[in-house]
């Protein structure tokens, strides 16, 4: 079975709910620097015994004693890592919520500034690997908010804790061994090897095995340094990853399209490719009603069903999916890259959520809660921990049943 190399990411990957895509009303911010809560080593005899056994296995795989001694000096069991692993949010947010954060005005503005600031470097990377600067920058933006939230958890401690825990022990031991190879190669030091609680590292959140396979030394200093304040090697490594995953320069990831009334949705879905001419013959147009461009065979996706926006995706969609196979993530990267080029928001409408509320309703709810003294820390329309807490506080103060859940009835109370 092929391992999803991006299964554990700080940013908008599988762990995006606990990563840098927090949002004003969503999850809290990631701690960018300094010790994170629960991430200081504690005594654990079982962990210590496991580490001794692992060291023997690692030595048999070619890890030197000097590397093991250096890597585990100061490392230890991190209870916060296990707490995070056990309490990953199970629900999946809608594409509308995802894009509200992934391509928020702040993220677009910061991305354009990052593009301008690193234009020379990104142009050189694009020239070598054939991946557009905006696409690389979009991955950077989703994974670590352009380097602002790279994570500060010691990777050796995190991976050894997860490997010892055993729930996915084989995978995490593989990642730990790869991390030790990185240290043995001299690319960084244990003190500098920090990242997410699940072992993803650097500006674009590589896990160790992906690093060993795809990371590059673009600066030519002899180290593949994805941890440095200078993002050059990390950005080049991302471009190298996408290039080797089949990226085609000059081709879009996909485009938003408009479907005719009564369209047969049985023909939609990944892997159901047709030519632009074939789709046009079925009445499909661009989002603004124009003729479909010819970028080869493409498939139509309906991430939120027939009442949500539709996308015609091409081969570059699959290249991004090799980085992270979640549909929302791929669309997030693609759409953010389009916004960085100057394109506008999604044109199609999104359906109301399960409570019957639209994005505008949810934003209004957050604004009114905050104005009433129950701060949601923003009004992005994404209902997360802070908004739930504000709703609970409002309900408690008004003598209402405390559910913490948004509703049209609650919004009407605030409006009244």
C-alpha cells in the first residue's frame, strides 16, 4: 500500500483543523515560536525502554551511535503529542468554510507580499523546476502562513513519542529513522529540527521521508535547509516535489465552470475525464458563460453537490493531490494560486449549512455576538472553538439552553 507522505501536516493538510488554518471564529492560532503547551518532556519508564530498543534497530539500519546520542540528548516523552493525536477533529469542514480561510483576504494579501518579496528566488525556482511561483507560494501559504507558523515541537521527541505509543507505530518509527538520517547527513541539528506535533517540518511542512526523497539544496550551501528563516530551500523542495509529481507548466489546476439546468451528475467525479469539446457539447461553460479552454481531458468536480460551485479539473490537480490528496486542500492551493495572480473569488453560490445558515448569516452571527460582548475573535463565517464558546456564554447569560451551536433562531435573537 502506498503511504500518503502528506498524511501528517501542520498546515492545510490532514491536520489543517489543528494547524495554521485557524480562522477568526475557528481553531486557535498555532504557537509559532517557543514551547507549546504540553510539549515539555516528562518521565516515562515505558518510553525510555522503548527508546533503548529502537536505538538497536536504528543502529542496524545504519544510524551511528554519535547520531543517536546527539539526537536523543534532551529528547523525551511528550504527553501533549498523544493528546493531540487522540483528539483530532473528526468532522470535515465544507469547501466554503475551507476557502473562507485558505483564500481569506489576509492570506491573499500576505501571499502577494511574499511573492513580491521573494520574486527573484521564486522566478529562479520556476525556471529550474517548471512550477509557477504562485503555485509554490500558495502551498507555502496554506502549510505555514508563509513561514509564520512552522511549529516549534522537537521532531525527535514527537516522532519517538508517537512511535512508542504504537497506534501507528510502524509509520512513525519509519519517520523517526528518516529524521535521524537527516541529522546524520548534517542538514540540520536536533535543536533546529522542530515542526508540528505529528512530525511535519519547515516552511512547507515535509515529513522526514518526503524530505529525504524530494528536498533540494537550492542555495548551494551543502545543506537542504527547510527550517531556516530563509525559505529558499523549502520553496525549491516543494517545486521539486510537484515537478516530480507531474506538474505541467502553463496548465491550470482547474477552472470554475457553470453547468446547465438538468445536468447529469453521474458523469462527474475524478477519473471521469472528457475533452473540453465533449463537455461543451453537454452545455458546460466557464463560470462567466464563456467557451471552455482546451487544456486536455478534464473531469468535473462538485465538492458541495449540485447546489455548490463546479470545477473542471486537469492533470495538475493530480500533481497537487500527490502533495496532499484531500480535495479541499487541492482546490485551496489552486484557488489561492489563482488569487495571487489577481483572479477573483469563487463565482458560484454555496448552499446553506446543516443549520440552514448561509455564510452571510454566520458572519452576521459572529459580528453580533462580539458586539454584545461575547467575542468570537473575528467574523470569517467559520464556526470554530471560539465561536462555540461565545455562543455558550451568550446562552448562559440569557438563561437559554447551553448548546454552543449556531442557529437561525439564535441569530434572530441577536438581531431582535
